C-alpha cells in the first residue's frame, strides 16, 4: 500500500551570522513548519538531499562566489522545485540581479524582522493568500497616538517635516544614537546629522535630496547612510523613509537602524580572512602585525593598539608593531624584562593571562611607568598575552585609550581575537625562521658529511684496490692449494689402492714365482727320470699355490670393485618415486640373509614417507652403514641391537637414522671417519672405504647431508637428512 504523501515541512536557514531563530520558529510553527539552522554550505546540501525541506533561506556569504553556485546545487539536490531566498546584509541592485540570475526565488535585505520574513516565506509557499483580507470596519474608527507609539518604539524613529525641513518629533533612542538631547535634535534637519561626505565619496546633501525626492513621489525608500555622533564618530545606519498621508502637512516617517556593529563584524570577518591569507602567503611579520592593528583600531573608536614581542629567552620585550602610538613610547619598553608589576603587557606575559588597567595613572602595575605614558595622554591599557601551544608566550597585544575606561564584553572578544591572529602570525614566522636555521645547519651537516663520504670513498677505493690485489693473490694461492690438495688426495688414493692391492697381488706373485721355480726343477729332472714321490710333491705344492693365487686374485678383484664405487655417479642410477616403508624392509631382509647370525634389528618407519630419488644408491648407503655397525660396533657382542628409523623432518626433509648399541667411536677418530682407507680394523677385512662411499652417495647423488652422534661405550647413530626430491 502506498503511504500518503506528506509535504515538506522544514524551513532551512543557512547562515553563519546571528539571527532571531526562536522568533521565526514561533511564527512558522503556527502553520506546522519547523526551522532547521546550519552554518555551512555542505550541511545545507546534505539536509536538502535528505528531503523534507520546503524552502531555503541562504546567506549570500555561504552561497559561493559571484555566481552563487550553491543556489544551483541546492536546486539540483532537491527532488522537486525548491524555493531559495538569498539573504544579504549588504544589499545592492547588482547583487540582487546576480541572485535572481542564479535561480533565487527572492532577494531579501537584512536586517528583516522575523514577522516580515515569516510572512514572505508563507506567501512563497502558498500558505497565505497574495491578496490581503478585507479591512476590519472598526479600523476606520481607530485613532492612534503617533507620539506615544513613536516614544514606545524599540527602533530609532524620527518625524520629519518636509516643508519646514526639520525634525518635529523623535524618541529617546534617537537621542542615544546621536549623543544629543531632544531639544538640540529638534532644531536640526537630516543633513545636520550627517557628515559632509559619505564613505563612498558622495556628498551627503545630494544623497539625501535624491532619496527624499523619491519619497515625495510616493516610494518607500530603504538605503544605507552614515550619520555623525556628537563626538564626531561615524555612525553606519540603515534608514527607511515613508511619506505620511496627511493632507494639510508633508510629513515623513523615518526609521533608523544602527548597523555599525554589523558593518564592523563584516569588516572584522573580511579582515581576518585577509590576514590569514597574508600569513599563508608568508608575508613579512611587520606588515601582517601592522595590518592586524589597523583592523582592530577600526573596530573601536579611540583605540590605539600595539604588539610587543617576547624574546626567545622568555624575558626581554621587543617592539613588534604600533604605528598609532608615539615611537618614543614604544622605545621605552625595548629590552625591558617582563615581571609581575611591569605595566599591562609585561604583567600579562609574566602571568599568562589578560590584564586590564582602567586607569594607568593610579594603578600599581603602572607605578614605575606612569610617567612614561602620561606625556602621550594614555590613560587605559588592556593587554592579553599572545600564546602558542597553550603554555609558550610569544608576546602581548594591547589596546590603549586616552580616557579612563574598562572593556565591555565585545571589546574583550575583540582583544582575544586579535591576540589569536597575532599568535598565528608570530608562530608561523618563528617556525619559518627555525626551519631556515635548521636548513642552514642541515646544509652544513650535508657539506661536512659529503666531505666525510668523499674521504671515505677515496679510502674505500684504496682499500678495494688492496683487497682486489689480495683477492687475486688469494685466488692464485687457492688454485695452488686446490692443485696441491688434488695431488695429495690422488697420492693418498693411489697409496691406498697400492697398499690394498699389494698384499693379494704380492702373495699371488710369490706363489706363481715359487711354482715357476719348481716347474723348472721338475722339467730339469725329467732327463734323469722322474720319481713318483717328486711328482706327487710337485702336484701337492701346485695345488696349494693354486689355492693361494685364486684366493688372492679374488680378493684383488673385490678391492677393484670397491674402488670403482668410490666415484659415485647418478647417471648410471635409475630415478623413481618410492616409499621408504616398502624399500627399507626389503633391503634389511636381504642384509639379514647375507649375514646369518646378525644382531637383532628393529624398524621404526613412519608411514607414507615418499621420495623422488635414487633407490639404488640409497640402498648402498644404508647397506654400508649396516655393515659398518656389524664390523666395528657390534663385533663380538651377543646383545647387539641395530635400530633403523625414518621420520618427516623440517622444510620437507626426511630424517633416516641407523643406530647401534655397540662400542662407539673414539673422539679422535670422529673427524676422520669419512676419509678414504681410514679403518680401525686393519687386517680384519675392512678396506676403510664404506663410510667414504656412503658420504659421497648422501651428499652427492641424494643431495642430502650425513650426521653422526657417537661416543665410546654408548654406540653410534648415523642420520641421513634427505630432500624429498633429490637434485637432478
């Protein structure tokens, strides 16, 4: 079901200035409208986009640049047609034309009473009829006492006689505005209350004459004009004039609104923006402070301002700015130390809070310095410290008057705003100076460091040349050592081979020589006749020699076969994928069969261990370790135990260990167990090549490493750490 349509019921007012929202809300609430206020253009756009906004009251200060872009953006953000009233505190015909061109529904000049603004809003939304209701007949009988109404009006009201060109009635507010009593004012005309020339350069007489002429023609005129206080102070006002319908006299009703505060507030806002722009541009501090002083002096009549700067030592004061004060007076405080009784400025900087002296001549804070201020007619001084980061004092901002007086609330806000702006400017300048000092110091450091680096570079180049020469010499030395090492290894290998082959070949040669000699003797004895006993003796010796030669030659053949296994090569081995829990049990079964009566054997193989490697060389390595345990560790032991384990290790490795509970290896032998022909059982069938070949297989073909853990009396454990995939 479609929900019933609910019309927008919110009036959005977007302004950064103060306005009587409570009164406007009360008037509009009678027609079921509510008022929502925002102070930023982005917030206004968000509110319109969210829906429920019936009309927007938009301050021209938030509407964008000269084209009032925010008007178009608000219209684009709304679902339907959205009326926008542009509110201007400084209205002009040219600005009104630009407002209507930007799509504004109305251009409203401020100040405007809430009742009048509410009426215009309700007319725009069609809530009130465009034609007024018929007048009440009783109004014809209503007689109004104009003088009583004028006297009770909260506005400044004058009654002007156009024929006599003078004021004929006024209220008390007019006396307060112009600083004159009623008798004096009633002897004046409007021109008497104005300066000769208006701020825009027009003559006051011509400006007033033009406006009065239009009033006499029937227009209602509202315009800005400057009056003059009895003290000479300029009064910025907005004046409304309307002719009264009196047949016997030409009277004009004049209502004046003092807009001096509004104009000053606008000038302060624009001046603050200009100052912030100067600070952002990096303008000189003296020019920025001078501009600040001129801005503040324009906000209050009779005020003379100064800025004193505090040295970075936090003690001495220096003149910063004060063009309106006598230079001799400012110079009197140059270099003076701050303290608890050093006038208004020195005391404010010392205590870090605002100091108000209403009467310099009689205030104890000024006792040592009253004679300095007296020749220049300075009677009051209010000073506030210029702070940075809450606790650091940069200086002070002071407001002087040539009369005894204390500040009102507006003047207190003004001096604090001035000190805040001065703090931004001074802090920015000091940061720039500090950055400049750091930059200069950094340049010095960079130059020094560059020199050091250049020197270090030269030294490094010299050292590099020396190292290159040393490296070349080391390379030649290494090559020589490698050559000598190879020759030594070759000599060791040849010596080992010669030593191992010398015995079986020597025995065979000796027996062959002996039989050869006996054969010669036997052949020589054939001529004299061969006796049976001699033949039988020869045959017996030949049989023994045959056995010795065959046995020694078989031993030599075995040695040659073992020598061939020293240079292990994967080219002749078959590579495949296999599981250790299948390969190792089959291998150990063959080893048991080849060595009957061998010690007890335990297997502890983790399931699923798979290798992509060379099973033949692996079996040879494990077999060599097994035979090494039988021959060296467990010889002569009835309780011997060999344990074979396999586990998955870190980084994809597989740890395969073969341990025994045998005699172990002496510490002095551990460093040599992988040397060729090293054995502790010479003459017992060992060639000293088993562990050497095993080491070559593990580190070469299988791409792993071998570790040993052994000590005399507690057995030996050889661990092969193998990659799951052997190198190709």
